[in-house]
C-alpha cells in the first residue's frame, strides 16, 4: 500500500500552519483546475490530488489522524480498537489482526481505490467533491484575468474620450480619462473569463501605450517645447504666436532674449489624471536662429554693428 504524502502534494512540510495550507491549496487548485486546463488529463489528476490533500490537512481532526497514522488515517478508530483489544488480551508478540498484520483488510487505508469510475483516486475524494459532471461539493474559482494593450495618441489623451477595442472577439467600449500616462494600467472588473463552478468572472487589465504625435515632450503633467526666434526678434523683442494643446497663445518676446532662455506658461501643460480642471505647466525654451546666406549689404551692416560694440 503506497503512502501518499499530502504535504508534498501541496508543496508544504509538516510544520505548515492552517494559513499556509489554505494559501497553497488556493494557488494550486486554480492552477490545475480542469476547466482552466481543457483536454489535459494530468491536470485533472493533479487537481483531484490537491483537493484530497486539502480536505484532509485543512480539517484539524483529520490532519491529526493523518499525521499519526499516515495512509491508514481513515481507519484510525479501527486501529485503536484493535490495539486496545490486543492490550486487553495480553498478547505480547502474536498478530491478533490477521491479514498479514493489517487490521483494515487488503485495501484498507490506501490512497488508491484500485478500480471503479474514479480510476486512480480514492472514493474518499468522490464522497467529498463528486465527479466533475455534478454532485458533491464544488469549489468556486474566479475566472482567468485578461490583459490587453491599447494604443492611443498623446493628443487624444488631452481630453477624456471613449474608445472601442476588441478582446477575445468581444468589443468593449471604455472611457479613457484625460491625463492617462504611458504604461498606465486600469482594471475593468468582470470582463475576464467566466468563473468556474459559479465563481465570479475574471477581470480585464488594460495597459495604455501612448504615442507622441505632437511637438511637445511630456514629463508627468508638464509639457516642454522649443520655440525658434529670429535673431532680430531676439535682439529687438516682439511677439510670437505658438500652438499649445489647448489652442494658440501669443508670447511677448523681451528685447535681448538670449539663446536657451526659458519661460513657463502656468496651466498650459497636460491635464492631471482624474482631477477636473487641474493642469501641469508648459515650459518654452527659446532657440535663436542665426541668419544664413547674408547679402553683401547685410554683411556690411553687421560689420558696422560689430564696430559699434
């Protein structure tokens, strides 16, 4: 009669706590559930072993008997009665049990049933959990979670909008909140795979992949942009009209603006995720453009300027 180590089946040792047993069972049962592993007979066998191990080790009384009697734990009471009978009869060395010293009969206490509809699994499992087709207690499992990646443009995420995409052949329409970031993940509860044995559906996790289709660089809620100024406007000052994500803005260029000078436009950055009316800032860097292909007259004027300096 082969000894089956329930602790080993759950990946535990005999010092495992009730909480350890519960966690190990939940993890392994879901991993090997037949409905999550279709057409996999090994998963069915493994799942049944895991359930039987849990049914014994999660029950303090059954666990105590298993720890003491091993494979014969189910017949512990018969064993105790036989042992007491032996003691009361005063037998010292004989075998009062018969059957080669086994008080349970030839098949007693074995993990394997040796036949029947359950194949290699004991009728103990059948009585507790029933066949897969129905009957007995069924363990509920949450359905498998789905994951998807949605690609959007940066300009689209400036405003809250709706977007439809397909997951496993099913169209799903979601609201994409303004200010969502590249790589950000959201959860849509109940849109995963159906639950097992009446358990809840899994969830859908969506990761956003944002492509920059603008002239801005985004860092958090702030935007950055380089604006080119002519040499003359940088020296003399003036006005420059630029595009922002919220529309055109007129900038006042101070005289003698230096190359690389920076200004901040407060509230002209990116919207803060799920905070209505809050925005980051827009940072402008000026790049002064040096004129090329000067005419002879222009060169002459620059020479005059250089002499004045």
